[in-house]
């Protein structure tokens, strides 16, 4: 059985020690770093199955560590830790390529559940086929989106939101279903973060000439298509 290797990057000694003990008890191997630069150096090796990354770090913030990782093509799942519970902070972190977000103080049980959910998504077999809805085309393999043949630039998280909107069953996709599909855990983010991302997608599609393609059904969720 393969052992899950987790990199913990946090400047609080108590947090590092608690996570090292707790994750080791869960059968995981843990390497811990106390600052952003050493954390980035370790993460760039690609030797880890998951990374637990604090946002406020000496040397280099967690946001910048994550940004450098994704720019370097390292797609190791990242769970961000933050003392801030603002929805925009969550959205910013997720938009940079994080796979989860927890606010301190956090439940260790929830942290482990998020880590395992991230690893399951990473290991899911096969790529989904291309999806067409009228002039809208999505390619899950490359993360590309086009409207009428012209590319639409979406972040990976925005792509996941749009893909869920066009593939989940039913004419209307509820916010809870959308959150579970995109973030993989009912408690990973607030429903307001879901709204923020739907807003990002709506504005980018409109700027690409798609008009008002994403509609809000009050009290029910969202619908793709003509008014």
C-alpha cells in the first residue's frame, strides 16, 4: 500500500507539530516547513501527494507559493489555511489553483476529510468528453472553453463551475449540488463563494459575446441557456 506524503507549510510551531502528529496517526508521511521559500523549494520537487499551505508566511506568502507552483506546472493538490474567513479571500485562493480552503482554528477531522477528497479527485480515472451547448464548447482534457469558436479564458475553478452547470442533471443546478461537484465537500466553501464564481463565469462569457447565458432561478439555483 502506498503511503500518502503530505507537505505542511506553516510558521506556527504548534500547528506544524499537531499536524505532524495527527497526519502520522492517519498513516501519512509528513514533511514540515516554517516559511514560504523553503515550502516552495520542497513543493517544486513534486514529491508530495498533497500540500497543506498557510497563507500568512514569512519570506513568501502562501498565495505566492501557490502561484509559483501552478506556473511551474506542479499540480499537487493544495489545501490553504487562513486566519481570514472572508469570501473574497477564499475565492482568490481557489482561483489561484488551490483545491480547498480552511479557516483557523479548524477541525482536524475536517482537514483530513478535505485532504482525502482532494486525493480522490486527483486519482479519478479517465477524462470527460467534450461538451457542446449551442455555440458553447468545453474541453475537460485541456480546460479550454470556446464560444462560437473563439476562446474564452477561464481559470481552472471557473472552468469546473461552468462544466458542472452544463453537465449536472436537470434544467436547474442548485447551489449545494454545484458546490459539492466543484469543491468536493459540502463544507469546503460557503454558498456565497459559489455565487462569486458563478458571477465570474457569467461576466467572462458575456465579455466573449455569449450574452446572458447563465441565469439565476431565484431560490432554486442556476440555468444555462436562453432567457
